[in-house]
């Protein structure tokens, strides 16, 4: 298996644009400790390359082999893995993860318009809410195994499935209806990151965020830096005076903003505009004394930033290089947006006095 270090969206576009068939692998059920949970997906190409992981690399080679049958026949199939006993050595995998997983494999090609992943991709690109429902078992000839229903086609949905799409928008859920079983999967929309400053140290930050599938917009007041070719994973790179940020924010919504222009006057203008925004995470690169000076310079507006301001920015991981600093920043944004503490699992377990759990098994 040749796993590609690209996002699912990038991988999908690469192969769809070539007219090549793909296999969509979706976790439909798990028991115990598993690397991913129901609703997680990966894509497998005809050349055995793949994007996305369902088991941390342990099951993927076997999934690639099974995908060949799906590509050849067009028929969906379900792969089952149970690592709760020593029997898993029969696969030559030897995970020892104490969990079980069922994975649905379906073919995507021009004949089915690459659905349902094309719909998932459109929702993510346009930042529109949506869900899909995959048939995971059926005695109804109208709902074949692997068939996909979309939330933008309500007339094709059983009432119970449609209700699940409305009532469970954040978590995959199983539904029995019309002599068939469905897995309703909400489409997780990517965070939208605004990067204010396009210096050399911004490049690894955009790379990391892009690999996560985030939508990144880069603004800078310097023509030598605001160049799209320097940020291939950014959705937009614009040359814009710092003093015009307020006007820009009137027409855009972001989940996080990072101020890192290394230019005091520009950072002051950025923070002043961000203070009046509703962006929940605002990160400021630089040491505490520089932050204090900027807070003093923007005056009363500094109180509007409140607990949304994270500066010095990033988790404390001992970062010194631009790449490590970018990692610390992306990790902090991920933790804040998912309401997580940003601490190691082992440290949390020691504090709570609990035994070892398998949150990242």
C-alpha cells in the first residue's frame, strides 16, 4: 500500500480529474478500542495508493486487497476485523488493540458521479451542512448494500433516516428502516483559518493546516510575501493593507485567526479589527511583553478580545524551529476548537488516578 501524505479532498480530486475509479472505505461499526470510529473514511485508488487512515496503518494493506474485488465487480462488500483475541494473527496483523471494526467498501466512478464522496467534497468546499446515509445491510431491493442517500435529496430518504439526519448532526448513527440498515454520517466541515502575515514561518503552518483539510486564507500587506505559489494548500492568498481587515471580516466567517506579520503596526491593526469580530480563537505570535504592548496600543478594544486571545500562541512543546512552532499552533487551535485540554492522555490519567485507557489506540 502506498499511503499519500495528502488530504482526502486532494486525493479525491487527483483521481477523479483523471477519470479513475476509487474505493470509499467507511467504518460502519466498532466495538471496544479502535483507531477510528463509525463514520471515518479513507479512499483507495486502483494503483493501491490511498489517503486517510482507519487503523493507523494496521488494516489498510488488507483493505487494499479487498478493494480490488470492489473495483473489479462494482459490488460493495463489508470487511470485518476483530482484534479482541489472539485470532487476529490469522490475518498476519497482530494488532492487540482489543477492538472490532466493520468497514463498508464501495466503488466510486463516473457512472455513479463519484457519489457519495462528491457530495461530501462539495459540502466541505462550500462549507455547507449535509449528511449521507449508507446502506449497511438490506432485505429491500430498493436499497442495495452500499447505496448512498444524500440529505439534499429528501424525497429519497425513509422518514427515520431523514429524522436521524436532522436530530443527530454531529455524530454517526445507525438507523433501521424499510427492511434495511443505514449508517447516517454527518459531514464534518473543516475549520476556517485566517492567517494574518505571510512570512516564511507561515508556510509550514499553512502546510499542516492544509493536510488537515482546513480552509486557510492568507493575508499580508507586503507584495513580496502575498504570493499564492508560496502557499499551495491555502484556499486564498491576498495582498491587503492591514487597516482594511475590518471590511474583509464583514464578508467572511472564520473559526480561528493567527496574527504573525512580525510588524508591530500591522499586528495592532489586525488585533483591533479582530477584537470586534466573533472569531472564537485569536492567536498572537510573539512573547508576553510584545503582547502587553499591543494590548496597551489598542486600548479599550483589548477587553473585547478576552479569553479568545492566545498569546504567546501555541502549546508548550519546546518548539524552536518554524516547523515545530507551526505544529504547536495547529495543535492548540485543534484543542480549542474541539474543547479539549491539549494535554497528554497519560498526564490526564495520572491526575485522575484511572487506569490506562485507549483513547488513541
